[in-house]
C-alpha cells in the first residue's frame, strides 16, 4: 500500500519564509493564503489602523497589474475569489481558484505582498473608503457595544481600540507611514504561505522560491503584550436605538492555555445554539430576546469569555439579571454529563465539517504556523477535545465565571450607567 498522505508538509526558504501545504487530491479547488505578522497589536497609538489601511492598499495595484480593476478582473475571469483581512495579531490575504489556475493565484499574491504600488493618489481615495467603513461601524450599535467593552477590558492598549483605527489616526496616515510599516513587517521571515488542494509540496515550494526567493529578510516589530487592569467595569453609550445592545465579558484564556477547549465547551453550554442555557431561559422561557450568544476568544497572551444580546430597553435590567443568574448557576453547579457530550460532539462536528474546504485547511495550517510556530493536525485537535472531562468543566466554571470580574458595555437610549453598574457584583 502507498504511504498515507501527511496532513501537512512544511519547508523554510533561505530567507526565512515558511511554506506549508496540505494535499487534498479529491478537491477541484486550490486555496493560497498568505499570513503576515502585522495587526493592531503591532501598532502604537500614532499608527492605529495602519495594518488595516495597508491591507486595503495592497489591492489597489502592483508593478505587474497597476490598477485594482486589473487585479480583480484576473480573478473574476476564472471564477475565483480573493480577499484580505486584518486582525489584532495577523493580516491575511487569500485566493481560491479552480486547480488549473493555481499559477495565477500564486502570481497575484506574490505581487500583492512583495511588489505593491503605494501611491499617494490611491491613498487619498482609499482613506475615504476606510472612513466610510468606520462610519458604518459607528452606525452599528452591536459593534459599538463590543468596541466599548474592549476599551473597558484593555484601556489604553491596542486591544482596547478598533482594529481599523479612528477617524483621527486614519486621517494622518500617509505614504511614508504606510510604506515604512510595510517594509518593517512585510519581510519573508514574518510571512507564512499556506496552500491546500490537489497539489504537491514540492511544486509549491518551487513556485514560492521562484517568486519570492529574492525577498530580503528583515527585523519585524513584535506585538504589544496585554495588561489587566482593575479600572472601570461598566460603561454606557447613549444612542437612540430600538434595543439595548449589551456586551459583557470575563477574562478568559490564551491561545495556548491547556483549558482553552474546556472554556469553549462552557460557551457552547451557556449560549451557543438553540438548546443552550441562555437561549432557552432568555428567549424560549421569558421572550426577552431574539438573539443571545456566548463565545470564548483566545489571543496569544490573553482572552475573554463573552456574552452578547439585544433587548427592549425596558427589559434591560431583567435580561441582565437572568444572564447573571445563569452565569452564577453554571459557576456554582457546573455543567452535567449530557451537556459535556453535546459540547464535545458539536466542537468535533464543526471542526471536521469545516476542514473539508481547501480555504479552511489553508487557514488552519497557516494561522497556527504564524501565531504558534507549530501546527496541530486534525487528529491532534480531536484528541484534545476528547480529553476534556466533566471535572475540567466544573473546575473551570468556578475559576472563570466570577461575576466580580465581569465587564459590561451597553449601547442604547440610556443617559447613565448607574443602574447597570449597581447590578455588577463586587
């Protein structure tokens, strides 16, 4: 019998660029993803939003294809999809195409990250686009609640502000700041290329070597660590909305913490899906909310455990009391064995279904390599999920779900935070 195909293979070019591939012979698509060590956690206050602004600019033209339209037309012309995204700890660019167009996808991404045209005239046009993006967020009370919450948890830190920056910071970014940041962070030893599809590792390594082998190493800046504070725990932003948008969080766990899967299980049990505790109690039993959700966010050195809902303003106090009650019940009594089984199977199902897609697989291997310098296979992840015990959940619920440390942000038709701050246990 032939040797089994490894889940992924890894090579490092002479300039430090890491190339990871996952061979999926049964697929007709191929996904190419570039991950860059650049994001809002790498930015000082005076450069807030530069990672996001630069991500926009890379699609505006390259040496080979000088306009955004030419780049887009190449991918549209073969039925592919292309996009980029900026997060706190990384920036990514991807193209997904049918397998015969792999060379085109690689060529475009090589051009985007290594040979972009950062022109003053295009910067001014894109600045207007980003200001519209910020205006869109400002008109979204749910997103405003989340941003307000971040500013409470991480005041005065990159994690506490919008990834896209502010109107003021975006307004002062120009050619020098964008190109200077690009030359610092966009260096091969700070980049991961991840490809998944009906490919071989050797052909991808050869193509990347030909396209980016002459890219010179650099000394990229590192991300700024988070610090926990004991400051303000409740904030309200007045907005004439039909709902009170309420975002709350407790400090959670990092991306490498051994209990991160157990914390994800607790979020599933509490507020993910129509059978979760909060959905049943808040929506089905009391009719207080249309949507209620919980989730765990894991970052390199910190994390949060979040709950979000929107309710009629006159029901805001009651809804918060119900949510706090469910958090306390989970902390005091812990979950039961049936809830553990449900959370475990839901987690495995999500993972396995997602990783049938080439883009998801490229993202899985690429992001882990950039953030953690290692890659867990699917079998590794499933084994970690299987290892979570009921005792782990009960212990963690007592440790994490302490309402004395909860932060609460509300956007809605309220002039003061007094009545909501009074609800927070101290």
